[in-house]
C-alpha cells in the first residue's frame, strides 16, 4: 500500500463531506497566518523597547506600548482560539462520520461474501475482527490527524518560511535546507519501523484468535487440566510481542535523538546568522527573536514528523488488510436474475463435484433427485458429504462442476435472496441472538405480529414453556435450554413458512424427551413441503419417503427404506449399526 493508493481509496469516503473539508481548509489558511503574529509582535516589541531605551523615553511610553501589544496579542489569541476550535471540531466531525461510514461499509460487505470466505483459515473471526478494528482505527486517526494536526502544522511551516525568505533570503534558505535533512531521517525511521509494525499486526491477530479459541474451549482445557499448557502458549506470543515492542521503542528513541540534534543545529545557525546581520547593521535586534520564532514554526511540524510517520505507517500497514477485506469482490456471493413466482422444491443434481477452499474434496460425480413435496433423507457416515449437499442446495457454495436444478432451472440462475426466502434451515445447533424470545422467533418474519409469533411457538410446542417463564415472551432467549432453543429455531421456521426445509441433525445432542417433542414439531412442519433431512435418528430416517445413501462423497444407493434394507448394502450396514447402538433387543424386551 503506497500513500497515493491509500488516499485514492479513502477519497470516496471523504467526498460526501466536501463542505466540511472546505471549511477546515479555509480555517487552516487563516490560522496559519494568525500563527505568525507572535513573531511580528515580538520583533516589534523588542525593537520598540530598544528604541525607547536608546532615546531614554519616559516609562509611561513603555507602559502605553505594552498595553497596545497586550491588547493585540489577546485579540489575536481569541481569534486563534476560535479558529482552532473550528479546525478541531470540523476535523473531529469528519473523523466520526468517516469512521461510521467505514464501519457500515465493511459490515455490508462481509455480509455479502460467500461461505468460502469464512471457511478460509486466514479469515477466522479473531483475525477478521483485529483487521477490521485496527484498519478503521488507523484510517480514521489518519483523517483526523491530517485535518487537525498535519495540515495546520505544515501550513504554518510554509507561511513561516515565506516570511523568513521575505525578511532575509539567506536565513530562509538555511531554514529550508534543514527540512529535507529532517525528512530523510524521519523516512529512515519509518522504514526501520515498518517491519516491526507488520510483525505486531500478525502478533495481534494471533493473540486475538488464541484468546477467542481459549474461551470457546475452556471446558475441554479444564477437564484435561491443560491450563499451564495454554498459559505457556499465550506467554510465548506475549513475549514475542514484548520483544517487538522494545525494538520499536529503541529505534524510535535513537532517531528522535538524531532529529532533536539536527533541529538544534538549525537554531544555532539561525542565531549566529541573524546576530551577524544585526552587528552589520542590516537588521534590528528584534529580528533575532523574529527569525528564531519563525524557525520554531518551521521546525514544529518537523518535531512531529515521527508521530506523523507513525500514524501514516499504521494506516499504510493496517489498511492493507482492511481493504483486502473490503475489496474481496471475488468473494461476493453470485446472484442470478431468475425470481420464481412459486417454488415446488424439485431438486435434480447431475454429476456434481465440489471441493472446499482448503482443497478438501467433498463430492464426486453426485447425481440424484429430490421429489417435490416429499421428505428425502441423506444418510451416510461422518464426512460422507451430507452437509455439503445442503450447503450447495442453499447456494452457500457453488459446485466445481456439474449442475443443480431446482424446478428445472439451474440454481446458478436463481436470484439468491429470492431462493433463500423459499428455504428454511434448522441446524444441529441453531444460533440464538441476544434479545428476547419474541425477537428471536420474529427473526423468521420481521413484520410478524405478536399473534403470529405465539401461533408459531404453539406449532413448535414451546408456547407453554415460554408462558411459564417470569417474563414470558420477553424473557432472554439465551437463557433457554438446548432443546428449547432448538424449538425457538423451529418456531422461526413456522413463521417464515418456506416451501423447502433443510434439517441438519436437528435432534442431535438432545435428551429423549426433547427429541420426541422436536420430532412432533418437525412432523407438523413437514406437511406439503419438500424436506431434506440429515439425521442419525432411526425414526427420522424411516419416516422419509426417499433415501439417498452417501459414501466418501459419492452416491452409494438411492431408494425407500424397505428397498435399501432388503438390498443389504451400505444402508443396511449403517441402519443395523444404528439399531445395535440403541440396544434394540433389550428395548423391545422391555416394551413387551
């Protein structure tokens, strides 16, 4: 990321606020001239007092002069304070607005990306959060500093140089020659620090990911008594970060000392040169203070260069990763133009191949049909490709080859939003959002009335349990048990009322009572819909009208339960293993 490229990328975010920028620039121009007034006043004061002393004027003349000077200085300070307030206010306003736009744009962008983007190891939640937070923070700081610090400082320096050259060409030239030397040293400092900052970015990403992982797996860590091991891993990262920070500080301190020495050389040369001209009679004695103060205005931004370069390099480094996320157009979900009037739910997969972004081959030459209005079960061992097929049918991913038809139209041609409006998805563990039970059910239909929410809850067999809670539908949804949360997800489904339903292990990890209740809910919602179910529950599989058996990413068998059981093939082996795991013989004996 170059400086020119960075400003080009920021420009569209600044453009809507051109009036704010113009107001800030006008105030900066006025403020840069007001900042030089002190030098003129000091020169005038020293020369006037010197003249009074030489001419032995009365003391009251001196008091009158000091009164006039004090009034001018106070008036100037009042004006300058108003200008600075305007500068800082408009600059801060610009920063806040741009930070808001950056945040909103990145959220809208990542919501548009396909699932492959999130399954990449480079884009886990911790790394994405660090890149986004650091990117927005550094970019908005750059905008703020540019209009509040950098622009005013350099405008002051340019105006001060102009007045120095106007007063004496040689003194102005000395001041000007110091600037590129200082810039060179600061640039070398920036180059040295660049590598350290990139390392620090990587360390922060790893640290953020490791902390999130640690919290998510705390139960496993404690059960295996691995707290010391995890602490040691974190310690290694932290010590690497500390070493990198120390190297950064050491480099900063060395270069700051060099720049301070260069600045003092400039001050000494200015004093010697102005003193020479004063002794020659070419300048008044007040010119010494005049030029030293103006040089201070020239060197002021130079003193800030290390900080300015720090901010700029932060923006250059962190913006690389930020704009990679923002401009990952190849990761955007594709969407066709076809919007169906009605979806029947007849799927046809023909010679479908698929592999995940990490290179894992998931499906090979898959071909089968899902009849409309019927329940189809996908059966197979773990890793057979069952969930991958649902991901393809929901258009979360696209096949590498082959085609998927829905009602005889290629799925690629469907408008993605229109397609998903007709699809309901219940997973093994459905996400429950922060908020009330009512809000979580209403997620299935954002304009649903309270009566519709209650009706959906009743159909999902969860209404009575909700009413037993102290706050009823306004209770915190995250406090519900796993089985209750699963029925909240099913209630969402009833509210959405889709033509197609995908059920991916909807009763896994639940107790027998909860499983039976959820099965009743699912049986109610299956009616007159196309349903594809993945389950290791015998009852769910037997109830299916149609069964597709998968093995190592390929279709092994297709048929009804009776047909496949009689074939004594892959399905027979899986079904028998399921039955044996349930200890069917003893269960039958107990029931008899």
